[in-house]
């Protein structure tokens, strides 16, 4: 049986994740569970270290990488020990090269597969989905990340929360970092604004995780009622002009509750008779999305039930409806959608919003399609109206001629045909002819006709009545078909809108289909082997590609409706049978799902081919560089050497020294260019050799400054006190620093000083190269890191444009980062971030 994972999630270092994990471990041990500490980082915090007393600690595994000693989590030792519960800190940690797994979360996966329960910790900035957001907020890139899915799969995620002020007080009291690090940390990463933003990210992420667990629990236990755990406001749109007012009012209602969701829904009836104005719906959909909500469309003949089913499916707490646009007479005949929805809403609060269009009447729509109510009305007129007309004409029998009486009966039959269609009209025609024969055709009181003209009149009466009835019925069928086609087109139009806006990812597409038709689950299945006659009922012959909703169909035979897409793909839906008219829309969704799947796989193939294309581009650029930029120093050196070797001119000693200096300078430039080209090609190929070790910035910065030669005079170096060692390759780090410093000095105005300042906080150090030059516009800052380009192409004699590209590549290869920033007051600041050596942390 797979072990259970519990993750303690925090907004920032120091909130107490490790402390909480150790506390739970001690409680478990006191309850008699077999507990071991696989790896815990105390960061020299006495209160945290005290919790380790009495717990069994598995020794760390010593490792050596490029001459530097490290200690890592000993996965094999814990697997051999096989405890019931293991405590493994820092879920996102990157293991030392040479370890079995690249990441610690992969080690934890092996423990879980072995049936061992695990407690672990992670900070919000290490989750992959918010990594870029955290960098934007704090300005500090996080190279150690963990996929969100790893944490989402955890059986428990516990938020360890602390207010920014409380965390800063803890730091000021020395409970998080050593005293010499506190000031730098408080002034940089641990600013109140940063901590507040990180705290909100953590709270929102955990809220999303809890929301998923709640939805899963409700689905597993068949709970249809609303649980008001989170505000969700659903606004019903009819496609009328009042929709804009309703959307804005619903948005204000949602805004009153922090984090509330806004959803707009339009119900399309299968017959299309209640379809809204497409222009209004398109505008209202844009309005909803601009306000941070989402637009949905469902199909249902019972509009109140469809609205409430959708609201219940999304666990809505409030439903916003517009006051009826129907007139008073129409409201007397039926209660209307608003009243029906309110009466059935149960625990969902319903808001009836007044608007300028209330009671102005609906926009005119064709009502020729024969509804059930119209057919009942037709039968009522046929069965009651004909005898009533006969009774009304009997007193005037002597005064009216037979043709006049037949015309009145014919007029009634036409009315029945217009209201109820062909069969009530035919019934009325037959019944009317019998009444005319008995009461108005001589001899009266008998079913016989004495005058041949009367026979012709009655025959014409029946033919005309039948013809009118058939025409009315045909028109009604055509109108119904047109309305249904319009409803299908409206649904497909909404689908096309989502595709055009980039929302055609396969899970989203299946989710839209499920909610549109009110289904339990929608699953895309792929055949695993060659088709056989009976494999549609064999789950082992199919693979679930993607699914949305409740328990998925594992094969087409377990679905209520399935649509075949090619030979190997089938869309299987559960929840209800899809009739033939709606199946066309289902097939359109199925075709789009196949396209989405194909696009996903093409993107995967493209991502695999991208490194090859990049390598090809690099080779092309290298050839261009060799043919152009390397030619100048090579030509200069060759000319100088040939001049010295020549006998035609007797060079003076001063001329010889100048030619030798020219050759030396050209060859040195050539050597640097070739070294840069080779290193860039190795970076692109991923084979650059690194010799990572603990490096003291207080030593490497002066060495790099000395390499600048005369440019050294314009540089100031500022290294913070007790600066810890960083993990880097000394030679490569010196090259990076030399390049950054020389660029800064070269582009600084005369008399302006360049500062190289080093500081550290948390688990990384920063070297800031600050100049007062012209700076770089924000939109062009990434361009300077592109190889074989120089910003502005100002000259053609300064090399192949590899300096900054190579510097960033080398920094990232050493586990760091290089980002540009604006110098306050004007200029450019290049920020080099490097990881702190583990020896400096302990």
C-alpha cells in the first residue's frame, strides 16, 4: 500500500514549517509509531534543534562533487530501515550530482511507493506555477522548484501561516537567521510588501487545493446541495439587453466577498425558442471575462432546472436573475423563469434585479413551432369550438345559406390548424362536416344530402381544411428545425469563441462539454492495440487520455453515449443519453477534442525538436562569426607577422615593438573570441565542464577587478561583512565578473564610478554591478542576452556579441542567475545571484 504524504507549506523561510513537522513527528512517536528523521535542516535555530532530541536520526550520506564534500539524504538507508513515518525536510531541494534522483521530491516518491508515510516542507516560492510571480515580486529567481502536481497529490497540505510583522519580529530577535544576516534580509527579501504578497499566494494556493478536495468529496458522496464554503455568484443571461446590468450587479455582489467567483450562464433550449441575441451575448461574455469571471452555456428544455443544476454543480451560493421582461398578461398564464427558479432554489440565495427592460415585453420571436401547449389548445378548440359554433348558428339556420355556414366552419378549422396543427384541424374538419350534414344540410336531422351542390361544398370544405392543416404543420416542422439548428449554432459559436481565445486545452474543452449538456463525466479514450470486434466493452483495450467530471468511462461500452473519432479515439459521455439532434453538437466537440489532443502532442514533439533547431541555429551563427568577426584580428596578426618576416623593409626597433604589440593584441583578442565561442557551443550542447566549489567573493572580486587593467581605476568594490562562500567555478565566475565590470566601466560617463557590491540573505548571495551609464530600456533588456547580437549594433569591432549571453549561460550553469535592473537615478545594475555553500549555512 502506498504511503501517505503530508506537506507543510509556508509563505517564506522562518514561518515554522520545520518546527511544525518535528512537532507532529514527536507526537506520532509518543503515540507509538515508528518514526525516523531522514533529513531535517535546523538552520542553527535552537528551538528547532531541541525537537530532534529523542528522535531516531538516519545519518546523512557523505558525497563529493568536484573536490567539494557534501552530505545528502540517505534514501537507501531509510528504505532499508523501513519506518512507518519518515521526516524529510525541503521537498524542492536539488540533490548533489551523482545522487540516484535529481530532486528530493523524487526520493520521497520512492519512500511513498515503498509504503512509508512522509512529512515534508516547502515554501510557496518553490512551486513551479508561481515561480515567475515570486521572482517578479521579490526580484529573486528561485532555481529549486517542485511541480505543483507533486504537492497537489499530497494527502494533506497544511498551511503554516504567520503575519509579515510577526515574521519580521522573529527575524529581529535572531530566531531565523544569525544576527549579521538579519539587516540584509529585512531590507531585501523580507520586506513587508514581499511577505504580504507571498502570504496571499500561499493562502490562495491552499484555498484552491481545499476547493478541489471539497469538490471531490461532494462528487464521491453524491452531495447535490450547496455548501457555502466559498462565495460563488452565478448570473443568468437571457441574451437580452438587460444582461449588461445584471453582469455588473453580480460583479459588485461578488466583490463584497474577497476571493468570490463570478460565473455567467446562458441556457439554450434544445428547440432554440429561448435563444438570446448573439450580439448581446457576445458583448456580455466579454464583459464577464473583463471583470474576472467566466462564461458558460448549457442546454436544457427546463430553464429553471438547468439554471439550478448548473448552480449546484459549481457549488454556487448566490444566483442573480433579471426581473421578467414579459407583460402582465403573460405572467398570468405562467409564473415565469424567475418565480420558478426562486421556488426551487433551496439553499441558494436568489437576487431578482430590476432593470430598464422589465415588463417591456420580449423581442418578437417566431412562435410557429407547435409546442405541447399549442397542440392542447388546438384539440380544445376542435372538440369544444365546433359544437359551440353549431349551437350559435342554429337560431339563424333559416336566415343563412349553406355556403355561409360552411365558410364559418372553414374559418374555425383554419384557426384550429394555425393553433394546433394538422391532426386537430383534420379532426375539426371531419367533425365539422358531420355537424353541417346533420344540422344544416337538407334533409336536416339525417346523414344524407339531397342536393348534389351541397356534396361538392362539403367536399371542398374537407379538402381546404386538410390542405391548410398540412401547410401549417409543415411550416411548424421547418421552423422547429431552423430553431434547433440555431441553438446548435449558438453552442458551436460559444465553443469557437473559447478556441479563438486560446481556451481549447483538452481538459477545459471536456469540462465545457460536460457542463453544456449537464453530464456526469466526459472522457476521451484512446485504443491501445489493433481493433477487435468486442473490444468496445473491454477496459484493458483503452487508455484514458483526458477526462472531466465524476467516475470516467473506462471503455465505450460503459458510456451512455459514445462518438467515434477516427480509428483509435472515442469520446465517451456519462449522465444521460444524447438524442440525435444534440449529437451533431457532440460530434463537433469530439472533433475539436481530437484537434486539441493533436496540438498537445505536436507541441510535445516541437519541444523535443527545439534543442536541435537551437543547436542548428548556433552552428549557423558560429560559422557566420568565424567568417566575419574572427577575420579582423586574424588578418591584423597575420599582417604584423608577415611584415616582421619580410626583408624588403628594415624596421626600426620601435616599429618592431609596435608590430609585435599589434600581433599580440590581435592574437589575445582572437584567443578570447575563440574561447567564448567554444564555451557558448558547450553551453548550448550541455557539455560545459564545471568545477564547482566553495568560493569566497571577497577574494574573487578583487582578482576580477585586477584583470580589467586600466579600467580598474573606475571601479569600487563593496563586500558585506561575514560574507559567506558561494558555490561556483572560480575561473568561470571570474570571467563573468570581468565581463560585467568591463561593460559597466566602458559605458559609464567620464568621472562616474562603477560599484561592485556583494550581499547575502536566505540561501543565496548577490553581486550587483552598478553603473551610471545611459541604461537600457525595459523592453530591450532581454535582447542584450541574445548571442551574436549587440544592442543597437553600434560597431562591428567589439566582438561577436557573446559577452552577456555567455555570462548569463555560465551563471545559470553554476546554479545562479543574471538579471538586469535599473539603477535608481539612471544607469544599469546587473544582478548576479549565486547559491550559498552548504558549509556556510550550517
